[in-house]
């Protein structure tokens, strides 16, 4: 058996390949690597140590011909290729190629090779911002990518293309926030660290657990346990359980304890954004766990693993916290991803997106005694889930979905179901719909009621128009107004150069 993997040099990719090597039925692991990839040496070493089992090809998912040659003779394609933040923020056109064009090419080649089963990894970023009002998210929730998050916008379009494709066997898996051993180094080098909202929920998985899941998919499929009723052609959330659900504040706290510090010693409360990030607790993260039993790591213990690998972090304990704050944290105020940078350069568009207004940024508490922290530790069980109205009973099975259900969902979105007939339960039949703007589009009911997709300007342009849309879209509104005022009427967009604007 031959398995293909894109994005094999990433943290999840390396962990996945290591797990694949433990499956004797896999004769060959074919990895597609970008030329010049700085992390490709890790795969080359694995290939050297496992002679004959790992084949490396240099190419790009954005090149259809490279991908076509790559998957010939393969039984599975694991598409882990991605350019995530902060790289996608710095190089948005590369994000489009990796996350959107790459997905379009995956559809083309997999439709030509129906024997290949596709496992495609997308992201929690598609759901957009969540806070304490609705900390839980589930498959079927509306997709409201955060403003100016080009990574999420590109992933949104790529995922929709796969869902709407004619690939016989595929699955979409939305990865939650992922911690990996080199995470502290990566996050201390970019203003993205200021995008972590102190009072918002985050569920963490580890690269190793994620790799274990990928391998267990193959194991269970070889045993004949996977079919279209329980796995293929569906969307799942990849989480890591209740113990890995913490706040943004506690996430920073866990990382800083490695170097003998705390969030309050290194940060002031006005350093970080108050909305427009992404993360949440996966209400249905246990679905994949029940199928594949991959969850082993705990976030509290994982910090110790990081310190064990990078023991020199402990040397920071002898450095005064004021020096670390000045030379490790505040130096990032000059980074273009930092709110301080936006303020200095009068980037009203981003200040509005992430704080509500320039004035709101200016009025943030500057002392922790004036800042109210939300404690999620007592409220991270699914027993605290606050349901929303989807327009139909989301807990009913696919076979029981009716024409009236679909009509009601469209109406909740402020649109219409234009198709006049629907065979009960046929959620993969392509139907015609109309948005609240009168735009006609085609989509499978599954993509809408299970995937959470609903056509809006972001599917074609870098336009985040959710302030306007949510005034008529009752499904969008239930989440959007958790962190936005109903009187906000901002139209966020980027031009062809990916410059941010607001009107």
C-alpha cells in the first residue's frame, strides 16, 4: 500500500509520517515537499533511517501537474499542506496558493483518480471568533472567518470545493489549535502572539495526537470499519478533550511557566486583542476519539515535554522579568502583526476589527487589577453548552432530513431554497439556493447543514461583510453579536495587494 502526504515537513506532517512508519501494511510513504523547504531535512533524515519506505518528491500543491504525478499509484492522499499564520499574514498570496489553489488542484486530481481516498485537513479558524458567551462549537456551526484572516478565507474556499466535489471518498477534518515542541520559539518571534484573547476559549491538540489520528484512520479503514455512514464524505472536528480546554490567558501562562514567568509579569492587559481571533471548545471532538482512540496528550503535561527538549529555557528563570518583558515581548510591538504597530501607523481598519474601534483600543485597562479574567476551568464541560437555532434539529440523522428542514435553514439565513424537490435524506444531492443578496448558488445540503457553509462575499473576494449580513441572517447573528454590536456597520475588505480597508 502506498500513502501520499502533502505538508509532510510540517509539525503535524512529521508526526504523521512517524506514525505511518509503524503500520506494516504501508509499503511506501510518498511525501511532497516544496523546494527550499527549511524543514525538509527532517524528512530526509527519516527517509535515510527508513530506507525504501519514504519517497520524497519536490513540488507544489499549487501546481496541478506536480500533484498529478505525485498521487499516481497511491491509495490515500493526506492533504496537510498549508501556510498558516503568521506566514499567511506576511505572505498572503502564498496562502492563496497553498490553502485555496492547492485544494482546487486536489479536487481535480482526485476526481481523475477515484481510487485515491482523500483526508483533507482544514482548521478551527473557519468558525472565527468565540468567547465566553458561546465557548463551544460543533460541526454545522456557521463559518465566520475572522476579519483579515486570509488563511481562514482561503481554507474556507478550498474546503467548500472539496465538499462540493465528486471525489468518491473524502473526509474533511478541522484541526483545532495545535501545540508542538517548537511552539515557544515560533510564538516569541511575531506579533501574532498579541492576537490571543485573554478571555477566550482555546482547545489544544498536540502534533503527536494529530499524527496518531491520521495513522489510525488507515488502520480502521484496513479493518473495514469505515464507510459513508460513519466517516467518508463527512466533516469532523479534531479536538483533544476536556482537559485540553483552557483560556487564552492560561495558554500564555502555561508557556511562560517554562521560563519561570507568568502572563501578568510579562504582559499588560492592553497588549492583546479583545476579539476577532479564532478558537473554542469542540463540543463534538469526542466523535473522532470514539472512532480512532487517538487522544493521549494533556496540555498541562506537554509544557514539561517542551522544557525537557529545550532545557535551556530554564536559564531564563535567572533573568529579571522586566528584561524579558522589554527585550522579548515589547520588542514585538514593532512587528506589523502587533496592535501597537497598528496604532502607531493609524491602521483604523485593523484596530476596529480587533477591538471595535481605535478609541476602544485606547481605553483598554493598563493594569491587571482593572481587568476581569474569565475562568473557564469550571465551565469546560459540554454540560455548559448553550445551543443555537440552526433552523432544524441538528441532532437528527441525515436520512431524516426533509425538504422543509432545508427551506427553514435557508430562511434563517435570510435566503431561499430555489429547488422545488428533494428526496428525504439525500443530503448529497446538489440543489439551488439564493442568498439574502439574491445571489443564486449550487450546494449540497450536507455542505450547508453539516458543514456550516452559506454563500457570502468572502467565498469570492476578500470581503468580510458580516456586520451587514448578520442583520438579516439569524444563524450568523447568534455568534456574530457575541463580540460585535448590532449597531456596527463596518465593511472590511482587502485590495489586490492585500492592503486592509474599512468603510
